């Protein structure tokens, strides 16, 4: 999910134009950065399912599972062999 800097007014405009996929992407980005509930992810998964966005639906279901069961996230990077 690509990050884009948005103000609340931008999101309201997306809602006004019924740009539901863009709104969903913003909510996913918020959930990826801030702690949110299992219910939040389940609602987003249902919204994605209704919009037939399979990849977003699977991501939201996975994130709900992570919130419910706990996870450890690590960022891996390669270093030079020398």
C-alpha cells in the first residue's frame, strides 16, 4: 500500500466522490501504523469483500489474525559480504 500524505479534508473529498477503494486504502494505512482492534480489521475485510478487492480482503483478515493472536515484526536488511 503506497503512502500518500492526506489531510482529513482529502479523505472527506474521497468519501464525497464515493472513492471507496481510496478510502479503504487510507484506513488500511492508518491500521498499519496505529494499534487498532480486531473489529476494525474485520470491518475493513468485509468492506473489501463487498468491493471484490481480494488482496485487500486477505490483508485485512491477516491483520485481524495478527491482532488477535499477537505477532513479532522484524525488518530484515542485507549487508555487504565484506
